């Protein structure tokens, strides 16, 4: 069992243009494969741990869980080499514990090294990335902290310098060391002894101590199986305030961008999955969950894991602005009131799914109801298979998609641009797009299966794989009857290969060929070759935002799925850190099989190009679907607009999503900022239910952003090729944000998009409920900020919009066979100062197609022939 260090693979990830880097060191020494745990035939447990330089003895503590009281089990002298209970190898001690607790998952061990003077040896390692100017490091220790029963964030601590070192490791010897409150800060210094800063001038440093294992060797059966960043909680043994202390420390110190302090969490390299075993969780007050954190109940039903308290997601930007609240998830638990003021506040944006929940308190999806917040916007969101028995509010969410759920109240309160309920029972939305409103309701979900999930059955870990549903509505589970839903239960240990960070793509592929599914634990996976799924019904399931990326010499991609049925890819994040043709590809160019009886599923699949490395990165096509009958259930396909290495020639990505297969259906599709068509549809009978898009921010000039062989300004956000005969998309929101144009990235050049949507004029091609707006900065001649915008909604119809009418909405009720229908009262007079708006048009002009045979790589199924 290897404790994770910051490896060479991750070196550049910490050198970011952010105001603060927070990352916890994970090792008390350079750990080898020594750290291990085994249960013997007689029920005893043997642990192995590494010798620590300078340790005269080791104290071994034992507890039921990580957070329960740890009882001193034994003190081992380093000089002792015994047979039986204690033995020693060259660098390893082993200790056998005869215990009556035969349930292996209820045993947690902690090893504390002690020197000759009785002091705790606290060893740290760190890696601040490629910082060539870091000549040395200052090590600081927290001298005061708030009481342990209260939340303690990095900004609450007072640090004092205890040493300097030119190395990237340090050992402290502490009398009265308190593992709950002790913190260290590592500050990089240049050759003159000055603190190094990020690209924006803010200081860089590393905090140690959010988790106990930052300083200690710890081991349990769950840790051996899943790694350190899968955290398990059990209400039978863990007190609520102790759980909250750990959960909120991780949020505060590692995974949050504070409105009043340094920004760090949005591009953290850490990943977490917080798993709550069935039972009642009380006296925790408030749980706050940050970036790259999956939170899951481990019961068969959501109502098996019950929280009594607040769930809160603080806004990462000033004024309550939650538009960058990405990359976190909730799944499979219930929230109940602790008092009259308990609230479930899931104020999130993209890549933040909430699934299989039972919420019995008021739910808020932004900060619009909180006094004093000047800009309480959010840009979500996705919700499925969930039940809400109290009011639901979202005053300032730009968009939201809810599928197969239950609302006791009539709808989300508040206004926004694009909001959809789909297969929702109780009180779904009442469609009002025909009145100029923003709400869409569709009663029936044609085909879907819910995302698989981890749960505990009779003390063992299982994976439930929900069955396909046809023409469905409402939730899949029933707590009154104990029905967890139709589906299949798989045994995690027998049926899955559990992949931890550091495993090779070759080993993953070997396991797939051997018939195993893959369970990805939280971490980074450097793929020296694509993961190749050649077997039908294979499951690739991730948790804790497990992040896969094509390695430096892998120019193909991250995941390739052969033209086989029933494949499930879920809970996976894909990043472009180098250069590849694609990130995920479903089917090769010859894919043509009918998988209608057993489609494949992409569920909670999130793509990112740019934001980490300062060097150029590229994925030519982020998601390529050549196979037929693929179902997408919540995708965020994102070419980064902020972070490290962002620019028109830096983080490059031509195509967000290309669909060349037939009968492909997408629910909750988010695609943003790509440099050619963001979504390109080449297959027949495609269906899209809810679409969110922002334009690329940063074309250097109009010439760099021209389609149709240089004859049409911009590339449509949503493009259906003219040879397609049958297609339907409903509830589309496309937002122009040309706010980084020009070589200086200061909106100094005019850039327009002629059509937000391009489709063929055919009887069976429909666009329903579409909106455009413009969100770039208002023109300002003094600062050379230019006018830009989108000229039409579909094929020249509808009224255009520019940044002269900032954040105004232009709506279209439907477009079919060349004719647009606009909502009553739609503005028909152009703004006199706007050079791109025009009188409302209802008769479209079908744009010519591109020469796709020349434009697309040969990896795309050639439907244009």
C-alpha cells in the first residue's frame, strides 16, 4: 500500500497564476510498499509499516474508525526484533494484533514515531512544482489555533518560523504534538530570501495538516483498498463535530476560493470522495463541500443515510457570486431539519451533479435570498432521481436542468434564462416559453439509466447498476417499500479492479481484457496509452473527480471504446495536459452496429482543456461519438476560459462534441468556449434535452474566427449538418462572451457570430426553446473596449444581441423547415446604436455545409460521404 506523494507527473500543476497554492503533504516519510494490512485466518490482523530515521520507538494506536478515540495498542522499541507478534525486515516492521473485532472494516491503525527524548517525529515532504527560483524553503508552525470543536481554517492560524531548508523535506521534533490542531506552512524563497509569488503577485505556500495522515503512517482495510483520499464516516462511532471538523477543514484549507482571501481550490491537485455509511448524522452544524469532492451515502436507499443539519456551498467569488462553483457532487442521502433554520444550499455551477437525494428542508440553489450579497449569481446545474418535500428556490441561477425527480412545490422560484424539468412528478414547471418565459417542461424521458453507485450490503462493498428505463418519469427508488430501483448488484472486490493513482493504462487494459470493470479512486491517472474498452457491458466508474489525462507521448486520447454495446463511463474527469486527437472516443470510423437494445451511457463525464499548465495544451476533439445508441447524461465539455495557460494559441481545442452516430440522446449537455463548432451533429435522429453554451472568450480577431471557408463570421455554437434528416433539440441557452478578444485579451477587437445555431431546413429537424444573450463588457471607447455579439439565433432568424444590451435575452419558440416562431411580444425593432441587431426575422437562410472531409480528422465516422 503506497501513500501518495506529489510525483514528478504533477510537478507543473502547482505553478499556477493563482493567489495561493494549498496542498497537504501526504507522507510522514518517503513511503515504500511497506504500509500494508492483512487479516489472518484466525481473525488477527497484521500491519506493516516503514521504519523512520531517528525513531527509538513506535506507538501503535488502534480505533474502530479514523475519527474514533485511538487507544494505545503497543509501544515497539526500534531495537527489538522478535518473532511472532513483532518482526522486522530491512526497512519494515510488522505487528500482529489479536483482536476480537472480526469485522475488518472496523479497524484503523496509526503509527507514531518517537525519538530518544520522547518527542513525536513530524516529517514532511512537498513539491511546489516548477519553481526554478525557489532557492530554499521557510518552514512555519502554527502557534495558536481556535478550539478544536470550532472550525479551523488556514487563515485562523498564527504561524512562527521554525526553520529553513534548501531541501523539499523537513523533520520537526515536537513535545505534546496535537494531531488535531497542529499545522505547518511551507513558504518558498528566492535566492535573496524573498517569498515567491504566483503570476498575479500573490504569495505561494503549502499547508500541511488538514488530514491526520499528513504526519503519520495510517492504515486500514478501506485505505488499502481505496487510497487515502476516499474518506469513510460511520455514525455509530464518529461524532458529528469530529466529522464536521475534517470535512470543513478540507473545504477551507484546500478546496475553497475565499471571497476575502487567497484563491486556490479551483485548480487544486487534490481529489476527495467522502463516503457516509448508513445511519443518522447529527450535531455537525454545517457541512461545506469544496472543489473536486464527491459526497455519497453508502446505503441502498437515500433514506438510509440521514443528515440532520445544513449543507452549504459557499460562493467562491465576492458578492455571493457562485458562477465558478464547479467540480463537486452529491449522491444518495437524505437531509432533514436540525432546527427551523436548517437549509440545503446547493449553490453551484457546472460539473456539480446532485443525484438520488431526499431533501426535507428548504432548498436553495444560489445566494439570492441572503441579504448583503450584491452579485448572487450561479450558473448551474444538474439534478436527477431526487425528491424534494419542501420549497425550492433559485432566484439567480442562469440555467438548470432537472430529470426524473419529484417536487412537492410547483417549481423553482425566481427567474433565469433557461430552466427545464424533464420527467418530473409532483409539481414540475409549467412551460411558459410561448409567453416569453424561460421554463420548459417535458413529461417523459424517452430512454435513460441512472448512474451506478457504491453502497454497503452486509458489511461488504457493492456497486448498484440501475437498469434502463423507457418512457419514464419520477424517481427510481421507493423508501416506503424498500425498493432501491430496478438494476443489478455487482460485488466490488470480485467484479471490479480498483484503480489507484499510479496504476498504468496497460494494467487497466489488462484488467478489462480479463473481464473486470474499473473503479477509479480519487487521484490523477497519467495514461501512457488510451484505456481501450473492447468488451461489451464494461463499466468505468470513478469517484472523487478521478482525473484521467493522455500522457506526454500519448497522442491518441484518454478513453477509446470499441463499437460494443452496454458500456458505462461515469463519474470521470478528463483533462488535456499535453496534446491528443481526442479525450474520449466512442467507436471507430467504421462503427455502424445497432445497439438500440443495449445502449452505452456517459454519465457525469467532465472535460477540461487548459487551466493547469502554463505550457500549451491541446485536444483536437474533446468528445467524439462514432457509435450508434449512445446516451449522455450530464456532460460538461469545457475549454478553459481562466486559469493557467489560457489563450487562443495556448489551450487549443477545435471541437467540443462531435456526434457521428445515429440515435444518440443527450440530457443536460454543457459545452463551452471551443474554437470551431462547439457541438457538431452528423448522425440521424439525435435528441438533445437542455443545452448550455458560452462562446469562446478569446478570438484574437474576426479573421481567426470565421467558418464556411471564411464567409460566415464565427462558428455556430450548435451545428447540425445539412445532410441530417431527423434531429430535435429543446431548451438551448447560448451566451456570447467575447470579452478577451484582441492580442491583448482586453476585448479590443470586434468579433461577431452570425448564427448561434445552424440546422438544415427539413420537416423533421426541430429547434425548440432557444435563447441567446451577450455577457462581454459594455463598450468603452476610452479603454478601446469594442462592440461584439451574436447576429441571429437560428439561420438568420430571431433578433441579434450585442454588448450594448448587456445580458438581455433574445428568444425563439421554435424553428422548423426554415421558419422561426417567436414568442409574443418579442422585440422587433433594432437598437439604434447596435450594429449587429436587426429587425426580427422569421424566414431563415440555410447555411452551406463545410467540407467536412477536409476539415475533420480521419478518426471521425465519415457520414458526409
